[in-house]
C-alpha cells in the first residue's frame, strides 16, 4: 500500500433541487480534492442529476425532509475521512482549495475535527462588502463521525459532536439568487416552511414580528452594518430582508387562522 493510499480522503456532500445552473460549478470547485461526491436530489425536473452524474457524483433521490434532516441524510451517505458541505449555489475559491488540501495532510490524532470557512456573496451582480454579507463564518468541513446537522427544517446548522474547530483560509463563494424573481421565490419557499413549523407562535409575538421587526431589520442592515455602502444592492438586500421578516410572521398568522378555521368547521359539522 502506498502513501497515497493512506492519505485521508474527502467527500463533497451537496443537496440539490433544480440546480442545473449551479451544480456543475459547485462540483468542479472540489475537483481533484474529493474522492467521493454525494449529491442528494429531492426531485429535480431539470438536468441537475445528469450534470452531477457526469461530474462523477453518486446521486441519491430523497423526498425533501427539511434542510437540516436532508443534509443529515446526505452526510450519512459519505464514506470518506473528511466531509465538505457546499450548497449547490456555492463554490470554493483557490485559496480555500489549497487550504483544504493541506488540511487533509494533518495527522489523524489532531484534536481539530472541524474547520470554518468565510463566505463571500455575489448578490445581483455585486460582491457584497458590508451588512454582514462578508463576515459570515460557517462550519463546513468536519472529520467523519465528529459532526451532525441540527434538525431544523429551515435554518439548519452543522455542529461538532467532538473535538474543536478552527478557521480555514480562503472563502466559499456564494450566489444565492439569479435575480429578484428568484429571491422572491426563495423567500416564499422559506416562509412557507417556517409558517408550518412556527404555527403555534403566540399571537402577540406574531404582531410584534410583523409591525416592528421589518423596520428594525432594515435599519440594522442598511445603517448599522453599513449596507448603504453596497449601493443599490445594499438597499435591495436590506429591504428584502425586512420583507422576509414581515412575510414570515404574516404567513404564520395565515397558517394559524387557517388551522382555527379548520377546527371551527369540524365543530360545526
């Protein structure tokens, strides 16, 4: 057995749905790093699966379980020593690739079992520099068996179950939306899931969220986090984040009222 055979291996893990515009770029960014590519598809009707298979991915079809459970399901398909998680609309820059390659050479007994990478977001044609777009650090590289995804159906997060975490040089590049229409569809999808999850939110909390949170979010993003320095994109980003919070609570209210109507109808019968 050669030294190459003994070298730690890396699996790239991705969940996807109708990502033909992005999945190729995502998988190519880990080309030469990942020995295994796991793509869990939740029912794409475009060429996502064909593109992934052409890139050498093992494609598994799984009905969507929610973001956290879906990523945990995908994690359990990976067999390599280290697991790298990317969303289909993300890709590694060259510095991150080199840093991950160096990480794979670290000794197996190292207490560091996870690495955080910084995000850079391309939003409506502009690389964002303010309003926290540039400052997000996310745990995305873990030693197999040392991490798990929290089971939240929307705002999922990877956490370590053993060892400790360090930052890694380089960035994960992110293009979350193709255009404003795509962003609005994403907001609609997220708030729909949240409305079911949070349908038991107290009524006072719902009204506070609809009335006060949107302007507070806008002021925080646009002024306190200097979003105005990102030009038109900074204004649109702050505005649509505020709208997201309004719609989130409005749809919870809608879900709550719908449930109450169902109960009233059942009693009337």
